[in-house]
C-alpha cells in the first residue's frame, strides 16, 4: 500500500533568467520548516525552467515564411507566431482556427509547440510579442537540478518537469511530464500477474505522468504561484538501462499512434 503526500512550495519567488532553480527550491522548502527527504519526487512547472533558461522569444524578431503566412490565414493567428511554432516543430499534425497541433522537436504532440504567453511578465508595448518556449532539453534540466540537490544535501530525489498538454480523446488539459530524472517514467508490468494470478501482457503505467498530473492540481493554472510540488511516499527507481531513462519511453512512436 502506498500513501502519497503532495505539497506545494509556498511563496516561491518569481524566476528570472539565470536563476538557480535547485537553490530556490532548497531555500523555499527550508522557509516552510520542511526538508527535502531521500526518495522525494520534485515536480517543477515547465514555465519556471524556461524562464531560468531564458527561453523567451520576441515575435518581432521572427520573419514569417510564405508557408507561415498562408497557414496564418487558415488558423487566424499572427504569422510570426505561426512561424515560431513551425520553427519549434518536426511536423504539422492538425490545424483549426486558433490552434496548430504539431509534433514538437522534443517528440511531444501538442498545441502550438508549447509556445505560451500566459504567466509571464508583459510590459507596455511588449504585451503581444513576448512568448516563452519549452526548454531545449527538459531531461537534462531535470538531471541538473537532481545533481545539485544531491551535491548540496547528500540525498537522491526524482525530478519531473511538467507541462499542461491536451489529449486527442478527452477535453481539458492535463499536467504531463516533459522532463524526467531519477525515476522510471514508464513502469512496465508485462510478465507480472494480477490479483488472480493472470499474467499481464500489455500493462505499462505512465508513472511520471501520473505524478505530474497530481502535482498539477496542487500547482493550479491561474494565480496560485505554486510552480513546485514535493511528492513524498512514491519511492522512485532510477532505471539501470540508460535507454529507459528520461521522458522518451512515454512518447508513442508515430507508427504506433492511431490518432495520427
């Protein structure tokens, strides 16, 4: 039996480019008279990782291609933003008024390549131009934070970077993992048995996504200012097989994706 505790870090500071997220997390936990413990899982909102890594984009610096201009008329979006989406993508999957569904360069299928203008500071004339891109390598970002905590505190934790993504078959967005370090993102139960002794043939559990979704409820989506959540009680396992590390095991290949 597993008992999980999820608690958000209160009064987390606004993040600026160059900030050390690991140090901010350690300080925030200390201010709450708590401590990070061995085997905790730290779930971090993508947005503060992108801010710390200065993944800002000024749309005024983007020169739209002819493809972007034509596509912008179809979806009623600024051609510069359409070009920014294309720049961050491997391919266009679907389109409709107001949204482009693409395969991001990181492999995620999502709306508008994760380019966002919410919960970032806007000043005057810059209101309509400043965007935030996804981190270049979320797995590496998660691993760096994990390593700093291990060096500073002498303990091993799991780290998940989550983002709000939609799903092809359900309404609403859901917090999902886009970066993983120190835990098995996809738990494989094939070959094990159920409570009646029947062998499991296809069961795999997206553990990192489930933890990310739970943490997303604590984080909120609007004015909560809770971008970091500590999960206690899960007992993460770091895969010994390097090919199973990170977020890639969660990403279904195009050939197996029946929704594409």
